């Protein structure tokens, strides 16, 4: 079993920065693929950043150049550094993890369809950016 706990959300002005943290405990070997997702106030859902066991990162076009995903060497903490925040970035941010690349694709698809039943998910942390 894996437990994921997010923290670091808050309210900032447009252009501000936040750093989200996801603490990982339990079977960390099941967390080779990890990432951050968000659900906006209009229920729009988006996978925004991902990192695999080799450290390869991928980003949604909407956050490229502004957000950075990373994890500590022990693979027990996942970070999301968010800079130049915009009101469109507001929403609930979740971290998620699975063991394989195939599972990662399925996790992304099920999230887009409104489910967090597949994979491991945290409880979310709220981010609000306002002008």
C-alpha cells in the first residue's frame, strides 16, 4: 500500500509562486511513475506534470516553462514548483503514483473521465491565484 499526502497549497496573487509537496510512504517501489494533476473550479481535469524513475519529466503545454516537477533522492517526496501563477492555474492539485508506464497511461485516462479509483492518490491541496 502507498499513502500520498499533499501540502503547500494556498492563495497568491497573479505572478506569485507556490511549492507543493507530496509525502510518499508505504511501498515506494510502486511509485516509479508519479505526477501532479489538477481539477479546476469548472471541473476541468488536467494532468500537468509527471516524472518517472529515471527522472524524465513531462509537462502539459499550459504549464511548460512555469512549473517544475522533482523528487528527492529517496523518492519519498514529490515536489511541484509553480512560478508565475495565473488565475487559470487555480484548482485542487493532486499527486498520484503507479508502478508502470502502462498503468500511468490508464491513470491519466481515468482521471480525465472523472475517477481516482485507479492508482494511488493524495487527498489534494487547493491552489488559488487571483488578480
